[in-house]
C-alpha cells in the first residue's frame, strides 16, 4: 500500500463541511492539522438515495472527502489510529456509521486553476493568476434570456464605469486586456462608440419578437426573449431537449407536466440516452414558456436540464405507431383550446406546491379526491378543499408538502379518470387558506 499525506474518507454525512471533519478528528491523541480538504458532493446529493423503482426518497446518501494532512508522518500516524479505533458518526435518528479511511492515490491536493489561454510565453504561473486586474470573468448559469453586452452593462454599471464587454461561449482563459473591434451584442467598447457595428446579423432588430415576451408584453430594455437567442448556432424551434431525467419517466409524465405551458404535439424518449427526451410543442412560443417556467425544477428527484433542440420537429417512422418511446398527443385534449387558447399566459405558473383540480362531478366529496390522489406516488398526506368557480363549476385545491411532490403528482395524475371524467391538474398561485 502506497502511503500519502492525502487521506480518503468515505461514509461522511452529506451536510458535513471541512470544519465538521476537523472537529471529528480533534479528540484524537495527536489531533492532525488538515491543510486543505475537498468534499466530493454528487449532483443532486439530496436525492442520491432516491429509490429507482418505488420512487421513495430514502435518507441522503453519504459522501466521500479528501483531506490533506500537514505532513506524511502525521498522516501515517492518523491512519494507524483510525485503523485501530475507527471513527464513528452518530446520526440524528439514533443510528451510527463507521467512517472508512484509506490512503489516496493523490500525494497532495491542488487548487483548481483555470487553464491558460495560450502556450509558451503566454502560460501564466499561479502567482500571475491570483494577481488582480481590471477584468472580471463572469459565468452565467442557466440563462433565461440571451446575454448581451447591453444587459451586462446594465448590471455592472452601478458599480463603476464599464469600458469593454466581450461575451463568449467557449472558455478563453484569463485576459490581461480586452480587444474589441466592433460594437454589437457580443462585443462592445463603451469608450469608443465610433467602432463599426456588428455585421453578423445578430442585431435585435432582426427578430420580430425581440421586444416582446411570449404573451406580447414588453421586456426590459436590452433584454431579448430566449426564443431570439443571439449567435450563429441558435435555433428557433418548437422542440425542447430535456436531459437529466429518471429512466422511469414516461412520455405521459412529460406530456402532463409540459402541457401546462402550451399544446404538446409529440414526446419522444431517446433510446440511446434513456435520461434524454424531446418534447414538441405546437409553436416555438409555447416551447419558450415551458423552458422559462420549468428549467431547474425537479421531476422525481432529478433537476431537469432544458434547452431548445436543434430539430424543428420530432420524426416518427412509418409503421412505428406502437413505439413506446414516441407518443402522439394531437388526439388528446390539450389544455389550451377554445377560449383557453386566447388566455395562454393568464394562469401559467412555475411549479408550486398547490395544485388546481377541475373537471370532476359536483357530487365528488373531498375524501374521494384524497383517495384518488393517494393512489399516486406522493399523493397521500395532502390537504384538499373544494370551491365553486365564477362559472359555477366545482373545483378543488390540493396542497402538498413540497413543490417537488406537487410536480410529481401532477406529472402522474393529470388526465387520470375519476369516475368517467379525466381529472385536470394545473399549478396554482392561490392561497389554500
């Protein structure tokens, strides 16, 4: 076994930090000095113990960590101590777990350093990277609207005079100076307005929907809707690519959820990538609505990654009507038909823990609704109340413990039969009380 001053700890509680680890090791005879540590959190760690078949959320899975001890001799002594007397962690539920410790294959831990932008004389050492300059590297995660120079200028001008902005897609490394040759959506020199305008066709005036959101309302100055994404590779498509799904998510689950934001034509699960799916809407505006309202929300415990697809439609080979991975929804009643199509944005909300139920008989009692909801995963232990709509129809509100639970129930229960009628579900922003 190769020794190392970096030790690998496994079976640590998911909420632990470097301080918790240091405090756990402090009672040892020779408390080791930890110079640095790295906790290897998994994505969606809260749901790392999500049961794949029953969909039950089990206690959060433990996480591993790497800890670098001050020197090799201290690390060896610590390893011997923990081998003789294993470290035990007591949990809140009264159980305990033994922490597994071993030598890491790493001899030391390094700070993450962005890759240099060039080679040879352009390669920078650690000291140069930490040296402050006038340029900020800004990373925008999950942008709802396209990132333009005017948008970024509006954000940062409150902190001082902004001279230049350059927007890029691929990493370019650290820059000592920004070179701007034209003023446009991607590059702009605010100290030199006389530079030539961008000639790549990315101007906002090129899009007929540049200043309108999906419901015809004005957007803030300098902000374009996601459907008018700037860039050479942008595709205005009615098809969304949905990633990071559980394999057990069905086409019907996706239809039930995504149809809250527009009429869905077809849904396809990708056979080569079971955690990917395509959702085709009647038009790009409905697709944009779903992207804006659902991006980042979870379905069965996994955070959905949603983006516009490069395809304009979902193909379905002739004679493949029985393909379980592709399903047509033109024959099913969508939400936005008739008068509802005229008020597409009136009752459209991002997921909430309150669901609106409609299209059931007036003789339906609250207990019948509760029993029906209890037949779906997460549907038990909810609060239900009924009320009369302004049009005189009996409707109901169901409140769940969390937004995730309500989302799961809607994805399963929408269009389920209660008696002879398909029950309709939608997210609501009303107060239950």
